[in-house]
């Protein structure tokens, strides 16, 4: 039997490493991001209570950059409000702060006001020793949970100490040696903390975690090994000390404690993992640092006592990613394979031994005497080997590892029978539909199962007498769209299995009827192929709505797995966009739709399911020009340019404007013709017209020509209504015209145009 020692990072080390890695972002081209649009909070201002948090939702322009853009968030005052890498604002202390998001050249700000939370009760230490120049957190409990140290009133000697708040915690730093009192008050109570301030001569601190609390080790302390969570000491040292090269740790009795493993996290923090020895008893641990800043060596010594520790309850072993094994259980492994085993619950130490077979064991956190787990590797031989796990009190359990030939080799996998391809990633089955799966080799059989039988059922196809088969049909319920699961097949020996984790139910648009989009903020309904109109009142707007799919049976599709979107005829420059978010669709089924600024064009949203079937929904702006501030603009151009304005009529029911034009014939190359005559609407507030040249269909328009039989309908293209110029010699003057405009509220405006002329 081979034996190796393998040390895995402690939980604290892993947490620290995760902190480092979480700050790393994918390097992308952010130059394409032109604008960051805050959708929530849409006002770009927030008022939060201490302890609250708020998720920021945003879109970017162009929309194509949404899935790749990385927003860098920062706060103008981290003491008041901070922001995480997951777009969430945290309120810490009363005051105001500005949250800034940047991506490429785009930048946006959110103003945050944090209000104070009234404290109902709190605890504080009666006395505390701190050091000059060293920040110390004041350990407190505060109720309610939303309140924190900044919710209290503090009185102290500002010449002796400095008080700051970090994420709501009270941080005190000594300014000069001595002593002083610090008073902490709420509306109903007051407490005094007596501070002793010392010079920072010993700039080393050793601590460990016990029952989720950090315990600081003082020089000369006695520490029980069993109190140290996962056998880890956290060493902090002052500035000017290089880690771990200038830090040493030693044990006076290696048989009790040995194998110090240095793991550097930051420039001033290091994790030291202590390996348990073969014996129980006491040893003196000494931590030394070479302080280059103060030009001296610091030492801290304490006694570490190691006593037998029993594993609570019955000893059990957890297979990584597998079952929990109890005494007498068996676990199967293939030849030349590897598997991790850990004591359950994790963090308990035990002695691991194997009897017979060709199993190779590597010890996880600990050493070859005491370890929380083991990595076991099988060889070429088949057969059964017994693994025994014994705690420090002598209590033990054993389980068997059965090494066999692999029945399902790496070349055997699950096939999607419809596509003939390997089933992997996201495998969709229509809600209420079915799909057939099979093994890639028809000579193999197995017993099939799914993870969520309440939503997915498995029907064997041509099974043998024991229920093993090569092919199965999986059927979903109608409400299974948001319920992901796996499909698994176990070999005939009931020892090995293969599986697909990405099995989920998707929406098949071709197999459902009556599906509509419904507004989450109103009663707007859109059936596929129909148009939804929204009203634009002539003011600058920045408005969005959220839609979701609703089935004919009034069932909301909470998630849309496998559904993608595309937008046609969107106009980012003119203002109308559909700010769809694939992530939001997959998570909640919501589809954000946005129209903004002055005017926009009709746009079509297409939803495509996993099978390529489409549903189309159109969005079109309409005008309410009577509620807005609009007027008629008429213009005709001859040898001179003249612009005439006409306010919209305010007096229903006529709503009529009569325009009598003094337009005359003019001469061009001895020819007579009519001037070009234009009529359109314009906003009186920002001087932005409807820009008919954009061919945006905001309002309905009908044109009538007056003759001897009265007003007769005259077909016209809704653009800029134009009469002339004509080049006929002395043409007859145009007849009177009447233009009938209808807005989105079905209100109408009549404009009669009469021409005066002279030869």
C-alpha cells in the first residue's frame, strides 16, 4: 500500500481565495458601450434604511453589448453605502453617497440616502485594550438586525482615539497611549467602554475560529486543539513584515503538533495549518516575525493542548458527490479510478486505514495519522478492500470498496434519439411532451431514472425481465417548464452509471395556443402577431414596462428555458428600443420593453423556442397631441421662405383650424406653378417636431378634397403633407383641402386649407 500526505486549504483560506478571485473580471472590449441605462431605480435615486440592500437593474446601449458588458461600481463614501460585484447596494450608515457605474466611456450615477434605524437594544464590552495606530473592531450585538454601530451615538476623547465605521461596524484606533472612556448611547440605554491604549510594540496577532467566532490568542495563553476549527491559525502582522518568509512557527513537542503549512493570502495575512501529531498532550507553539519597520523580532508563545476528540454520534463517511456510507456499507469503484471520502459531519479528524487490495490512500486536511478525509485511488486489481475509520477515542466504522471492471466505459453515453446527437448541456423536452433517449451502444442495457419524478416520468422501451433496457421515453408534465433535473442510467450490475444533468422542460410555441404577452404593470395584452400601442404625449420620456408570457389557462410562464429573442426595426437613435434581458427571461420569464426620449419607430419582438418556432409581438408609438403641447407648423417656399404657426384648437368639439393661404403664382423660367406647401406638428416645449421624414406612424391621417359634391376622401401617404410644386403653365389653383388627424385617444383635429391666388 502506498501512502501520501496531501494538505487541502482550510475553509478560511478558501474564503480568502474566493475573495481574490471574485474581483477578477473577464477582459472584454467595452468600447462599444455608449450608455448605461438604470431601469431600477429608474429615478436614479434611493432612500434606504441602515441594513437594507437593493439590487440595481440596468440596460446598456447598444443592446448587443448587454451580455458582455461588465459594470464597475464604486461608492463616493464606503462608510455610508457600498456596492458589491453583483450589482447590489448595501446601506451602512446615515448620510448620502453616490454610486457610480462605469463601462468603457459610459458612466451613470445613483444617489443614495441612508436613514438611521432606531436601536432597541445593544451590548458592548465593558473594557477593551487597543494599540496606537492599530484598528480594532468593537464587538457588539445590536437589535434590530438592520441596525448597526453607526445607528448609535458615540462620545469619546478625540485626542486619544479615532472612531470610524466600516460596513456598519465600529472601528477604533488608538492615537496615543493612555486610557479613556467611550460612551455609547441609544434612545433607551447608555453603556461605557473603558479603553486602555498601548504602544504598538508587539505587532503580531494570532487568532483562530471557534464556534464561528474569532478568538485572539494572547502571549502565554492555553489553547485546546479541539477548539480550533479545521486546525487553522490566522496570523496577522504589521506593516513592513514580509510573509511568509519573515514569519516562523515552531512546536516544542512535534509528537503532539507538527507539519506547519504556510499559505500567503495577502501582504499581511497568512494561514498556518497545524498537523496533529501521533500523541496527545501539550506543546508550546511559538510564532516569530522579523519586523523590518521597527527593526526587531516579535514573538508570541502559547500552549496548545491536544486531547482525544470523539466524533459525535455514529461515524459516517460522505462520498464526494455521492452517498453517505455507514458501518458495513459497500461502495463500488472502477479500476484505475479515484474518489474522495470525508468524515460526516465535515471537520472531524480520524485515523484512516485500508486492509488488502491495491488501494492507494492520500490524506486530505491533516496528516497520515489524523485526517478529516482521504483520497483513494484503485489499481488494476479487482476485488473488495475494507477501509476502517477510527476517531481519537477509539470508536470506529468500516466500509467496503468493491473494485470492478467498468461496465459503462467512457465511450458509452446517452443519445437524444430525435437528433441522434450526444445528450449534453441543456436538453429540452416540450412542456407536456416527451423525448426518447438511448444508449450510444445498443448492446448495453441499464435501469433509467430521473431526478424529479413529480415532473418527469420514465417509460422503458422493450425492457428485459429485470427492467433494464437500451431506450426510454421521458415525458414531462404541462407545468414542468421551470423544473430542471437529470436523467441517469445504471448498469446491469447496479454499480456504475452515466447521466445528463441538463434535462429541463422548455416551451414549444407550436404546441400551445392562446399564449399572450401581458404587462406586469398594467392590463396590456398582446397576442402573437398583434400590435400594442403606447402613448407618447410629446414630452421627453424614458419609460419601460415588463411583459411576461401568459398561457391560455391563465398560467404564467415563470421561466422561459430555451427561449431566445430578437428585435426588428429598433431605432436606438430615435428612441424606441426593446431592452430585453436573456438572463431575466431564463430566471423569471420577464421581458423588459423600453421606449425613451422624443420619438421612436415601430419595432417587432420575436421570441424563438428551442425548436425554432417563433412568436411575434409588435410595439408601436401613438400620439396624444391634445394632452401635449403641440401646434401646427405650415411652411411654403417660393423665392422667400415663410413659416407660419397655428396653435392646436382647445375648444372641442370643433377642434378645427382654418388656414387661408395668400400663396400666389410665381415665375420660374417663364413657367408658372404652385409653391411646395408643408404641414406638420411640432412640440412647443423643446422645439422638436415629429420629423415626418422618419416615416414614423404616430397618428392616423385622412385627407379630403373639396369639390362641388362636398368633401371627398383623397388617398394620401402620411408623411409630410405636401402640395406642389407644379410646373404646368398657369395651372388651376388647388382646391380646398381638409386634413383629419386622430390621436391615440381617438380625438380628432380638422385642418381646412384654403388658397388665394392671383395671375
